[in-house]
C-alpha cells in the first residue's frame, strides 16, 4: 500500500479528529468498568450486580448508536459528533455530584452510552473521505480510538486511589472531553461526498437486507468481545488473581492496547488478503484462546492469552469494517449505527454473563467456554454466507471489488 497516496487521497486532519473523538469517548464509555473495583466495595454490590453495572453503558451505547447513526446521515457527522460530546458531559456531572446508590449508578451508566455511540459518527466521518481501496486502513485508524479504553483502565483506578473518590474521576473526565470538542471544532471537516438525507423508510429498508444481520452477528462477536472484556478485565484480574486494583488495571491495559492498536492492522491485512479470509482465521483463533482461558491458567499464562485474544478481537473489528463499506457504500452512516449497535449488545451480554456465572458457579470458566463456542460458530457461519458475496462486492479472493 502506498502511504503517500493514502495521505493525499483523504483529509488527514479529519481522520485524526475522528480518532481523537472516538478515543476520548471510549475512555468515558468504559469508566464504570475501570472504576468497578472502587464502586463495588463502596456500594457493597454482588458479583452479578458488578457485571450488570459494567455492562449497562454498553447497552446504552448500543441503543444510542442507532440514533446517532441516523442523525449523522441527516445533519452530517461533524455536527453530530459535537452534539455527542456535549451530551456526554451530562452523565459525567451526574456521576460526580449525584450517583450515590446502585440504581443511580445504573442510570449514569445508561446515559454514558452516548459516548459509546460515537462509533456510529466517527467511522462515517472518516470513511467518506476515502475510496474503497483505502477503507480498511482509514476505518482502522479511526477505529483505533478503541485505545481510549486503555486510558480508562490504566488511569481511572489510580486517580480513584489518588483522589480517594471514584466520583472525582468522572469529574476529571470532563476536561479531556471538552478539549477534544475544541480541537474538533477547529480541524474536522465534513466530506464533500456527504449523501443527501434519505426518507426514514430507506433506513428501515436496510434491515431488510440479510447481509445487515450477518454483519451484526460478526461484529457482536468481535467488537462485543473487545469492549465487553475491556470493561470487565479490571474486575476479572482482581477477582481471579487477587491483585490490587492498580495492578489489575495495569494488566488489563496491556490487553486493551493489544486490541486497540491491532485494529488498523486488521483493516490493512483485510485490504491485502481479503476481509472474509481474515475474519474466519480470527474467529478460529478466538475460539482456541477463549477455550484456553476457560481452564483458568496461572496469571503469567492467562495474561498472555488475554493479550492475544484482545489483539485478535481488535483485528476482527478492522476486518468487519473493511467489508461493510463495500457492501453498503451509500448507507454507511446508518449501517454503521445498526452494526455498531449489535456490537454494543454483544458487549452488554459478555460481562453480564461472566458476572452471573461467577456468582452462580464460583468460576469464570463457563463464560469463557461459551465465548469460545461463539467464535467457532461465527467462523462456520461466515464460511457459508460469504459464498454469495463473491463476485458481487468482493472478488473471488475476498478482496474489495473494483
């Protein structure tokens, strides 16, 4: 790939703004998970309550991605992004000044979903500047904003310990969010290929395409797995290996960094070798790694397994969104919202499942084993359904069709 040609083709400041918006929003989105080891003893929560608390922002993000994806297509991604950043400040203020019970924390978590909905805005903003042959790399760079989860997992536990209050961490998060809004206002530009708004019936018709639902399934595994684990790993390392919150956050951060920064690599490899081939391979690798983790290995091995698993999930995210713009080039905003919502739902179920099974069985093994089976099933389904894609929007080799 010619990087010089890539830089000349699109609009680099907008691409970087999309990354930054995505990055800071994801940092905020997973704060409940990053702060769980402080919130749980403060509010005296059970393991099942911990799982639901961690998962609730992911559910909020799943629902709001549909709305922001629709809004992005109608008023433009730039305006929608700025609105999203302003709205994100509201639950941060509520978490700082108001949330003093489990029920209130769930409300704050649900509203933090507006930060997770940034996915449906940042990716179309970047995608519309680039031609099909660069979609994997462009979407991968913008999507590497998943790295915001690493910022949360590393700094949030330490700031909570330093300030003596998890509420204060939510207040501090307002500062980088407002700084990002300022940068976005100055440098981000709307693509000249922004499509004209379509009637609502056209958006509903997207749901009539079976390929939409297949992409939803695949992304619920890759992105759902990534963000679900990213939200829960702080808790997992503390509970499973009896680590201090700061050390649990440090190891979780290494896992999240692997998934975040390998996402562009996944997009690049999908451009080069074909998104279908990449996804099948990655789903099979995920099944093997999650099965290994189900045996509850010692920390040294388990840490490596989870770093590799998060890397696989990150590359899977990039591979899925190498394919989506090829299949739906004119409806990328709303399709991104729908598929992203499915990813958020996948993320909601994973920590909820891990928390509930831990409380019921006393072990996380069942949750990891079920996730391994899901990866194996996804590989099989993709192998079957992709046969109808060849010769249409992808070549027989699985690469983007001209």
